[in-house]
């Protein structure tokens, strides 16, 4: 029998406890060992819980118990999770986590400690909720050079955008619903401002290309500026708006990484990924495109991935699973301003036709979009050519000086 501890009894932690107990026998068959929860760490009390005798608010009790071989960290956030995870591994315990903030900020360091201590540090649940993506990239696709990864990595924002697109629901109502369903982060700003998707693309980029990409190196824009008008124009253009995290390997060895809302063509496999689902496209040089699809948030999908990692640790208690990437560097991520992109622009001017012509002269090939009930002076277009972000900004600046008010700009994806 192997004893484990679950640190954190929130949405994911309670799911982990539920899955470990409700699937006790089938898990024991697969792990070839019974897995028993010895402790559940939480600062709160849960009187009347069927697990009441397992609760502790003392991390030291877990740390100092040699019978606990595997610890699941599902507290979330950087502290105290970072401190606890490090100390557990230094004490010879394997750790599994769903904590993307922790892995995105400290992954290289924690993987190094795991290697030195000959323990496992696994984090399948940190990206894509219940979707297997860490193992496929590190093991099944190991024969490939990954060229690019792009995906819908945040369930909450995808849920909100789907509600806005399909039901014209307001942003706030859709967010409240996502919170009620247990999809959103404790502070939903992390979802809607794109920070959560940013952490996830950092983890995927680090894993796929072997060098740490830190969240503060990534240009990140969320969905809070999007309006129903933009959603409507995306439909008229021939697609939908999705919050995308994307990383590409550049020829000079650097990577280009971004998180931003993008127009996605209806022909793309990612365009039909709706509600709380995530879709992650991995482009390998041998495999071509592979798309991973499933529930990206929620109690049981995420718990499923955490428990699978616990099982893996139990099966590899003596033989470590090999996951590793090196520390990052300040010159590794190409500045966003250098990226060459096409964009959708929605703007307003006293003479919209003349303003559109001026825009056309500056941007070259553009396609104007029309919608019924456009507001007074509104015009919108998509650029045909890709241009460096710096050039686009300069051209928009010129338009502003000519009296045009730019209302929105959204990137057009090449996916
Ligand atoms: N808030 C996250 C999401 C939870 O909505 O995707 C899963 O990481």
C-alpha cells in the first residue's frame, strides 16, 4: 500500500479525493498497489465530511511522515505551494500538481530538484484539465521536432466567448455562470486577462522546446475589450473569435510566444472548440498536425489528470519519470513587436468611406466588412498582408492623427 497526501481541498482537491476513493479498486489494479489517502491539508475545517479524520492544517505533519510517499499539491497560487512542493521533494517525496502558476514560474528549478532527489514531479493537470497533453508531448511525440503549438487553453474564457457568440449573453453573466460551474480561477482576472492561458503556453513551450519560457516574457492580452460587434464581424469575416495561446520555433533558435484573442477561420479545427472545452494543436515535423480536445477545466476532468499522475508516481516509486527543461534566458523570446501578423480593425470616423480608403492606402490589400446596424461612422476591415506589429501600430497612429478612432484590433490567426 502507498500512502498519499492531498494538499488543498478546493474544487480540484475535493475531486482528487473523490476519484481516489470512488475508484479505489480499479486504481489499485492499475497501480499494482492500493493508494490510501493519509492526510488532506486545508486551513478550513470540514466537520461532517466523510474524510473528517484525514484533515490536518499542519504541513509539517505531512512533511515529516515518512509513510507519505506521494503528495498532490492542488492549493494553487505560488505561495505557499512553491515552498511546500520544494520541501516535499527535498524530503524524498514525489509531487504531482495541477498548479500552472507554479510550473510556469518555477518549473525548471523544480524539475532540477526532482532529478537531484530522484523523485517525480508531474503536472499533467496543469494544462488542458482532463486532456492528456504533457505526456503526449514529452513521450509519444518525442521522435518529432515540434514546430508549433497553438490552442484554446482556458476553459472559462472559451465558455464566455461561446455564450456571447451563440446566445448573445453579456460578458458578466457568462463569467458568473463559469464561476458557479467551478471553471474560473479564485481570482477570475487570471482567466479573462489571459494570465492563465499564458502560464499554460509557457509550460507547453518549455516542455516542447526544452528551455523555460517565463510568463513575463509573453505578450498577453485577454478578452475584456471584446464586444458583441467584434464577435459579429468575426462571423461576417468567416470565423469566430477565440483566445489563443501560441508558440512557434524561429529559425534563429528563439521562440515567438503570444496569448491574444484571434479570428479563427471556420475551416480551422480549433473553430469548433466551444464551451469549457480546450483544443490544443501540436505541429510536429514527422506527425504533421495533431489536435487534442476535451474538457479543459472543472472538478473531475482536472482531478482525473492529477490522479493519473499519482498512479504514475506509485508505479515509478523507484524509477523516476524523465521530464526536464533548462532555465530560460532574457533573449530567448522574440519581442512581440517583431511578429508579422494580419489584423481586423474596427474604427469610427466622421467620413467612414474616406477613412477606409485612407486605411486601404496604408495597409495595401484589405477587405472591408459590413454589418447591419453598424453604429454611426463605424467601419471595419481585415488586412490581407502580414506586417510587423510595429508597422501596424505606426499606421494606426497615422490614422488616429487623421481623425479616425480605432475601436478594436484583433489578430487574424493563420491556424
Ligand atoms: N480557470 C482555468 C480555466 C481552470 O478556465 O481553464 C483550468 O486550468
